C-alpha cells in the first residue's frame, strides 16, 4: 500500500468508527423507545385489573 | 433534542473543516510523505481520549463523594467514548508506524501509555457490562476510573524505562521540532478542537441514552412486580 | 490501629492453621517457574536475563490467586457484615488485608525466588539485600492495587477473570519498573536502578494512599 493508501486507511477507520458508534446509539435509543411503549401498554392493562 | 442535534451538526462541521485543511490545505511535510497527515487525526484523537478519561475520573470522584446518579452516568459514558478515542489513537498510530518504519507497533512511550489506558478503561466498560446491577457496581467502577488516572504518571515514567528509546523511532507528535507551517498548526490544533467537540457530543448523547435506559429498566422492574412474578 | 492488628492476627491465624494459601500459591509459583525455565531452556549465557521476568511473572500469578482469598474468607457466613457493624474504621480493614497479603506474598517469594535462581543456574546470593528491597517495594504496590480490587471483584461470579482484567493494566508500570530494578540488582547494582526504584516508590505511595481513600468509599454499601 502506498503512503497515500495508508493515510486514507487511517482516516477511514476513524470516520467509520465514529459513524458506527453513532448508529449504535441511535438504534439503542429506538429500542428503548419501543420498550417504553410496550411497558406503558403493559401497565395500562395491569391497571384496571388491580 | 433540538440542542443536541445542533451540537452534533456543529461537531461534524468542525470535523469536516479540519479534514479539509488537513488533507488539502496543509503542505506535505518534507521527507515524510503523505502519511504524515495521519498526525492530524491521530493527535487530536489523543486529546479527545485524555479529555474523556479525565471527565470519567472526575465524574467518578464526584459520584463517590455525592452518590449522584447523574455523575455515574456521565462517568460511564465518558469512559466508553474514551475507549473509542483510545482505539482511534492506537489504530492510526499503528498504521502510521507501518507506513513509515514498516512496524505495526513502535515502542514509543506515548503509544504505550495510550495502550495501557485503553486496557484500563476497557476493563471499566467490561466491569459495568458484566458487573450486574448498575447502582450496585457503580462505586466499584468509579474506583477503576480514578485508579486509571492516578496511574498515568507512573505509566509515563516506566514506559521511558523500556528498551532505551531510539530517537528516530519516536514519531513526532505535536511536531517535536514544531510544525513550521501555520496551516499545519491549524490542522493540528483545529483537529484537537474538532475531536474534542465530537467526543463531547458523543458523551452527551450517550449520557442521555444511559439515563433513559436505566429509567426503562426501573419501570420494567416495576411492571414485572405489578403483574406479579411472571 | 489495634483493629488492624486484630484483623491481621485473625487472618494469619487462619492461614497458619490451614496453610491453604501459602502452600497452594507456593506450589503454583514453583510450577510456573519450572514451566518457564524448562520451556525456554536458556543457554547459560542467556539465563540471567530471564530471572527478572520469571520472578515477576510468578509474583503476579501467585499474587492474584492469593489475594482473592482475603475477601473470600469474609464473604463466608457474612463476616463482612459483622465487620461493618463493628466500630472499626474501614481503612483499618484495608490496611490489615494489605499487610496480610504482603506477608503471605513474601513467604511465597522466599520459596519461588531461590528456586528460580536454581533452575536458571544463576547465583542470587550476592544480591540478596537489594533483591529483598526491590521485591518488597514491588509487592507492596502489587498488594495495594490487588487488595482494593479483590474487594471489588469478590462479589462477582466472574471474579476469577475480572480481577486480573482490572488489575493487570494498572500494574503495568509497577511491573516494568520492578523487572528493570531486578535486572539492575542482579547486574550492575541497585545504584543504576534509581529511576526504576523511584517509580516503585512513587507507585507504592500513590496507590496505598488511593487504597486508603477509596476503600472506605466503597465499603459503605
């Protein structure tokens, strides 16, 4: 790999790393939102039965 | 969330701007080839890594003192982002070493320090992941974060004890002899600011995520209890 | 500080009666040294260079195992609850465990180090006083960190893996300095190891202090 190749490899690693991390956080936020909805539903159902 | 989105946009813009300067505007260092430009993402990542590590340790200290859950969440997030930044430093440093001296690892004291810190904060992340309940493991994780920072002076000195450092192997960091060209300095210090902004944004988002996740876990426990043991 | 002595006495008494820790860790240390010496099978010229790393590898390996037991004892029948209830300063507990660990580790080293010299056919006698100093400094630093984190990990199911995982990165500077100092002691003499010994001493000071300050913060729960 030429010098330029190595340089691009270095920058690519960092940028892709950052993007992957952000993506993971976004999907975790989404999952947690869904779980919150599901929990609200469950608590709504549990309520009247008490 | 609007503020966070603006923050993220700002951080990204700063990063893009720095990349432009680093890749296109700054002149090539004499005799080192294009790969020298890796410095402009390698050193800034190191700045960001240290920033995260110190925030994690500071927040951990506050947690041990005040038992504030917010401080704990901040510590956990900062440590995680710190590991990410350390990884960047190590990988870019390794690539640079390979390109310049045909060695995937160089016995540079600063790189050794970064490697050990990476290991310490990885162990922090693992402890949080496998240590069970968040609130229970928090003080113990805090000890790890603080110990990591306390170890830095010792690591720095002892790394220099190793293998009598061969001068030519030490890669110039902030330009040992000083970066001559103002655009090079701009790329470097601008890069540091940009990466710090990026890290700060990541930590902020991650801290919010941590708060929501913990709350949801607590609600889930309550829901399980309300429905009886299911 | 009477509390410290009381706890130290208790632990040492238990150890004296059962001898479980010293014997098992010493045997393990011997095995490790044997394996390393045999596997490498160094020439007489190369052997001296191996002494320092082998000794410290053995110290770390046996140390991690030995230090675990310190708090494991307390977990049985919830002695820890009893200790917390008693009007004992938590720092006393830390100091006591630290002292016990340093003592037990030193006993193990007294067996393992001469044996290393034997296997590698290196004469260690001329360096004994300096060697003892270096071993002591290294052991104190090791025990300071390991004792603190033994308490952290004793509650985990994964403690056997988590303890080395947490402790080894933090101990790296200590180990580097200890090996350098040991090499100097066996070669030119302690004088040349000034930097290394400096690292050992400052590591000890920093981490014993850290242990004293942090231990009470985590025993509160």
